[in-house]
C-alpha cells in the first residue's frame, strides 16, 4: 500500500480511473489533491440531548445552510462539503486532511472519519471545528482540504449509505 505521487495521480485521472468533478489540474500537489469548500453547510441546532445509536440521524439535530460563507464562533462545529465529487476505483482509497495554513489558526478540518473508501463516488463531508479563541469566517470556493490517495492491496468497493451524497 503506497501513497500516490503527482505523476501516478495524473495517470489515473488521464485513464479515468480516478474521476474528480469539477477538476482543476493545478490542485494536484506532490502527493495530494486540494479540494474546494462548497457553499453548503450544516450547523448543530439547540435542543434536547442527542442519543447516539447506530441509527442516529444527524440531520435531525442540524440545519442546512446554503451561502457564500458561514461564521464559526470558538468551539463551533460545522459540517461542510467538497465542491468536487470524487470517484475512486476499487484499488484506491483516500485520506482527507486539513491544510496546515488553517490548522495554525485553530481550525480543525476533518478530524474524524477521514478515510475515503475504495469505489466511492460522492462529495466528501468535512467535520470542521473552531478550536481558536477567535471567530472564524469560512468562505466557499477556497482550497480548503486535501485528499491523499493510496493504493490498496486487493480490491474493495464501498456500497454504504453515503454513496452519491451531495449535501453535508
């Protein structure tokens, strides 16, 4: 299992084994692809206790907001989503990572469930937390996170409930 470098990523994209829509060649780095923050956000709403079970529906405790930006107070949790739809073959998985330029400001991007399954075809939901002592404004359309691609040993295909997701 190896992390794919720029040349290997470009080969897979050219062969349409890895599909990124929309795609911008300049977003490929030495061993990752930068992803853009879309304009759809989900915030936690006030209310009763959330009872965590295997079938807990996060949409019942959140509100969808569509806009050019969203303001996060210290301690806030926001779900965002990538503008890009990522489609991976059955022998490639991925890892979502925040960008260090934002982490240095106290913004944690995708600190949980960062694994992207082989065979996935969807936009990636981002769990975003403001750990700083200052208010942070998130702006849609910026290069916000990155995906690191890794070749798997063997083939597998994601068939879970998030296949095809378009909103956080």
